[in-house]
């Protein structure tokens, strides 16, 4: 298998104070008790990629129920923490899918199907 292509990310590196704040946030989440480790790990992964891709991409790759679960674990609202589309959203198939529908929320709810057939969880070529 060939190694993945390196693509120049549009998402800027966080400023030192932002990096410290994000690390402290994740550390606080990890120190919680009474939750499943695999769910915590997934919620933290969602948190990290949200800065790159935005909350609409998150809603395409996860169900509403999963988003709610991860928000509860982290004590956040993705719509408050992340941009609608992050700087690297265009790199995702999920972004392409959002552009192919007339109503984002109808698509997320399953009422409208996108006109394109793409793996929504993949980075675009």
C-alpha cells in the first residue's frame, strides 16, 4: 500500500495559548470518570478534527445521536466551538456532499439524498 499523499493543510497551527487551552480541555475530559474509553477517544478525535473541517462536516460523518453523545462527553456544542466549515472542509467528501443537496438539515435527517455517490468519511482526492 502506498503511503498517503501529503496535502498542504489550510488550517493554521493554533497559537501557543490556543494549543495550551485545547490540551487542558482534552486533559480535563480524560480525567473524567464513569464513561467508556472508546467513546471518550472518539469524542476527542471529533474535537480535534472539528477545528480543521467544521461542524457541518462532523454532522455528515456522524449521526445526530453520536454528535449529541460526544457533546455530552466533552461538555460542548459543536456549533458553538467550530466554524460551520473549517479551513480544510473542501478536502473532504462530506463537504462535497453538503454542496450537492438543497437542504443540509434534510440531508442530515435522511429526508434528502445527495446527488453524488461518495464515501462521506474520506478525504477527497
